[in-house]
């Protein structure tokens, strides 16, 4: 498979994986809403039989439904934003906002391994011209690979810093990877994404960090 085919396949797999994760979260929210609606129906039947209706219980169930509706609305907004990230292959983005967004997209994956993702706030924001979808894909690959190597605190931290010619996204909290098996990453898929983004990977063993270095202006 050539680099072009690898890139297309990598993008499709990433899009499918994120879509499946989002739909699973949405299904969970709808299941809770359905369960709560069933309780309200039970309360209604009880009232019809002349049994007392507890306003506090009804209020609790209504609050649960409202909470899940808000959750579902947030999930749909994230899905919409993710879907539109393929619209422009070259776009100016806020890098810190992208780190926060990818932490939302990957939180279910991290939760399953008992790891928390943290996106540190960048002072003043960092604007770069890049391919939003491929950048999200690359960050996803980094997160997915680093999760099993999380340290005892079970936190993978992401932070961005700006230099004169490039920006750096730093991943810390996975020293098991940094000191143990650095030669297993990156693979063909990651290399294809790195090439497309004009980026490079740096492993800083002394600081226990994996770094993605990106140009501020990706050339079309």
C-alpha cells in the first residue's frame, strides 16, 4: 500500500472510530432518558390508581432527563464539529482549542484504561495554519499509543508552546513509553500523517516527554 492509500485508509479508520465512539455516547444518553421516561410513566400509573405522587422523586427524574438532554446536545455539537473538520484541508486554528477538543473526543478511550487526559491552557492562544482533520488524527494516534504507558498518576498531559518558526505539542505523563519502547512509534500511519503536516516527532527522555513539532504555516 502506497503513502496515498495509507493516508486515505488512516483517515477513514479515524473518522469511523470517532463516529462509533460518539454514537455510543449518544446511545447511552438516550438509554438513560428512556429509562427515566419509563419511571415517569410508572408514576403516572400510580397516580391513576390513587396512590400518592412524590413531587421530589418526580423532580429528580425530570432533572436526570434534562441533564442527559444537555449531555446529548454537547455530544451532537462535538460530532458536528468533528464532521466539519474535513471541510478545509488548510485552515487557521487555535491550537489549544484543538488540544481540548481532541481530549473530549478521546476521553472514552482514556476512561476505558483508567487514564485522565488533560489539555493545559496556553497563554494568549496559539494560532497556526494547518490541516485540522489530519492534526486531530495524529494527536489521536499519539494519545492511543501513550495511554498504556501512563505513569502512576494515570494522567496524560498535553500542552502547546510557540517558538519562532514552529509550535510544539508536548505529551507528558507516559515515561514508560519514553524510557521503554520508543522504537515502536511511529509506524507507517503516523509517518504518513507527519509528512502531510510537515511535522516531526521528538522524544525527550530527560524531560519524559513526547513532542509533536509543527510548522506555524503549513505549505499547500
